[in-house]
């Protein structure tokens, strides 16, 4: 049974990300580093370490040819490189380069800037919101660790 309040909260989060400042920030960040959103997402996943190509296909639930072309584009830009798989000589892994790490750091810094709309919440309310969202994230095992928020120091 769908709970109306939970459904509305979920739709509100989607509106913030897909139609609000989150959407604008993502696309501005992509423009600044001259990467499409899909390639940036792959780079974010690679920031946690090298991944086999087939794992990238599984993670993004996309056609292997799309992942191959995305990795090709990241390699051309010097942001990623293919390497031999450590145990399967028929497979390749993809690793992020230092240049790719610099791109990820720039994008994360940009994406960490909250929109002005957050100012309607007091610092205590912002803390409460963060704690609630962390609980929801903890219940979502499919969200890769590298894109989860990291504790901040104030």
C-alpha cells in the first residue's frame, strides 16, 4: 500500500533533483568539464576504484555498446583507461586517471553547494533533514557508496 505522505515526499525529492537547482547544477557541472551526464556518472563510479566493464553495464543497466562508447570517450579525454582484468584475461577493467580524479573533485565541489531554497530551513531543520535522508539512503543498498554524501565538518 502506497502511503500518501511518503509518495508526496518522494515526488518532492524528484522535483528538486529533476526540475530544480540539482538539475541545473548537474548540467552546469557537465558543461564546465565538457562531459555528458552519463559519462560523468561513470566517472563518479570509477572514483571508488577500477571496475570491470560488465560491472559498469550491470550498475547502469544500459546496453554494453553504450558503456563501451562512454568509456571510449572518457579514454580519449584522458579521464579513464582500460586495464587487463586481474583474474580474467578475456575481460577488461576501467580505471580512473589522475585527470579524471581532478574532474570528479571539481564536480563534487560544485554539486555540494546547496541551492538558496535550503535557506528556508533553520540549521537544526537542515540537520534533521540530513539525518532523515541518511536513514533512507541506508535502506537503499543499490546506491553506490561513491555517490553517497560524506560527513562534513563545520
